[in-house]
C-alpha cells in the first residue's frame, strides 16, 4: 500500500490537528513542535507528515507533493488553488473581517486604502460593493496600518478581538468564517480513493464525536 502524504504548518492549528488525528487512530508519536525536522511518519508507517509554511500548504497539495493538506479556510480563499475541500475540522475557528476605528463609515467611501495579507479576498469583497481600493499587502502587525495613517481600514483574521480592542479598533464588517479544513489533491483522490476516503472517514468520525 502506498503512503499518504499530509502537509500542514507548525503552530496551534497543527497541534490541535495532530491531537484530532491521534483521536482518530492516526498517531504521530515522533512529532514535536520544538523539532527542526520537516518530515514525520505516523506510528503505522503509512502516513507521512510534511511541515511547510501555512501559505504553501495549498500549493503542495495542488501540485501533488502532498495528497492531503490541513489549512485554514482563510488561506484557501486567498490562494484559490485547484484542490478538493473535503472536511471542516471545526478547529482554529476565526473570521475574516474588515476592521478599523469605531464609527468609520467606510461604506460611504468611493475609494479606500486597505491593509491586509489577503489582497485577493480584500479586492473581491470591496469590488462586489462597488468600492475601489488601494491595497497595501502586509504580513504582520496589520493593526498598525490605520494607527499610523497608512490605511483607512484593514482586512484580517479575528479570533477573540483582543488585539483589535487593545489598539482601539473594532470589527466593522464580517467577510467570512474560517476554520481548519482538510483539502485533497485531485489526482491523488482518483488514484488513492480508498485510502483517502478511509483517512477522512476516521477523522470525520472523531470530529463528530468532539462536536
């Protein structure tokens, strides 16, 4: 039987996902968040875990370097890769949202400057509302942009809203809910159908038990 390769990024989502997989009988006892290793085998030797950057997970899956990926819906929306989205794991729940200063009337604007690490999602969202945008792509400390006058608003993922609150910002509009998803390479699904279906069935059962 050929091995399945699963791609995911280190971090809180990976920690929760690996715990979820363990509960489904797919255990990576050798995995450690502190390890510099990039490849781990599960305890049965049939599933290989490869550790990549979060934004690269859909690319690895689309190109067949991984059969399966675990990634946030926010990244899927932005990257727009040609993969199958198979299962919502119900972990790492957050939302993509427009945020800015309280009472900012951005809907009345004909043009906005928006800072975000999601330029495609941002453009599509405001285009649909007929609002032209100048988008500044940032990869960290997005909340800083309106504080220093770099942007009118931001588009970012929000979990508790604590960081926004501490910087005097609020959610102005929700764009989409996000959580970790299982994605699958299309060719892999055709070739390894039974293996992938069995993998997903185990995980789905565990998700349903936990929900």
